[in-house]
C-alpha cells in the first residue's frame, strides 16, 4: 500500500512528532498516534508517571524522558544530541494536544532553528471539545491559564472584556470561585460554560449566565475548561421583529413548545415573551 509505505518512510526520517493523547478516556487516541509512539525511540513526557499508564494500556514499551516546564531548557542540549544520533522523538503532554499551555515551545523553536522537521499528530483537545458542546459561537480565542494574582488578572480581563468572541480558559478547579468573582464585572451579560472531567466517568458540564452563576460550595477537582460566550447585542437579538420573523418560519415545521424553547435559547430572551409573540402569529393566521 503506497500510503502506508509513505507513512513508514516519514517515520524513518527521524523528525520530531507532536503527538496528541487522550484528555481522559484512553480510547480517544488515533491509530496514527499509536503507530508513531510505537516507532519512536524516545518519548518526551510532561509526567512519566501519567504517561506510563497510557503506554501500558497500549503495550508500548519505549524510553520515556521527563520533559516539563522546570527542565525544558536543561534538557534541550541532550534532546538535540538524540536528533543528531538519528533518533525518532515524540513529544506528548499529560493530556490532549501538546504545547497548548504545556511545555514544548522552546523545543519547537530550537528544532525550527536547526532545520529539524516537526510534524503534528492531531487528536483530542479539551479546547475544541468544550467549544463544540458549549452552544456558543465557534469564533473563539484560546487564552489558556489566567494570572493567579488579582491585580494581574484584572489587567488581562480588562483587555479581553470587549472582544466579541467566545473565550476559552484553563482554570484549576480549586480556584474556580476566585475566577468567577472576577469574571462577573468584566463579562456581565454573557454566558459561561464549565467543563469538568471531560470524557471521563464523572464528566460534568455547567451552563449559566455570568450574572446568575453562584459560587461553588466546595472546590471542584482537577483542571477545568471554561468558556465565556460571545457578547450579546440585546437590542438586535431581543427585537420583536426579529423574533416574530423566526417564529413565523419555525411554526410551519415545529410545535409551539419547541419553537418557544428554540428561540428563547437562541436569542437569550424569556420564554414568556416568545410565547406571546407566537400566540399573536397563530391568532392572525386563524383570522385569515
């Protein structure tokens, strides 16, 4: 098979592979990712103790080297030596797509400088997983981890508050209430989505408006993926004319209840208002 042959030739060309791994469920890994890992001489891991679980699950026995934010500069010289020896190297993070708020930037820049080819092996990402189920606009900005100190955090939020895109953050569950308190004055009028334990047994999604969401009674465990919705133009989205136009279209296909639910969620206005508009349309139709 020509495709397999070309793939094997690429594997044997001794490059750096940026391999996406599962964000929770170990079945969320591509066949290509497994093939690359099996053919790697060395796998650079954010935490070898976590990565070994994935390797054992798929019976992959390769040399694992710890590569994290505290040692990535120190490890750089040795890693380049491996390339010079013709070794095949793969970089993985604890979960998801490497380099996104994870170690790897320094290595990638060095590989670019030394003309070492870098190939992405796509796969799971909590960023795309979260935006896909958030219900928010798919035009988004990924910020990653926010500052831990309130003064620095407020400067960042001030710069982000007027951007009319969905905004994605990584937040430690233990700090969720701290960030929620600071989100409220800057993102008032928007909605929030919180993804916890995505793809795992205890996967949980929280959806609420920024103004109404309450602080959690106890800290959440793990790392959260938080999405702030795009800004809503209340005058446009809530206009009676626009709602009436949509209602007239949907009532031809769906039940009154379904139309009310659909438009209320879509336009972020009360079901009662949509219901009255729909009733007015039906009364006009009967009088014709």
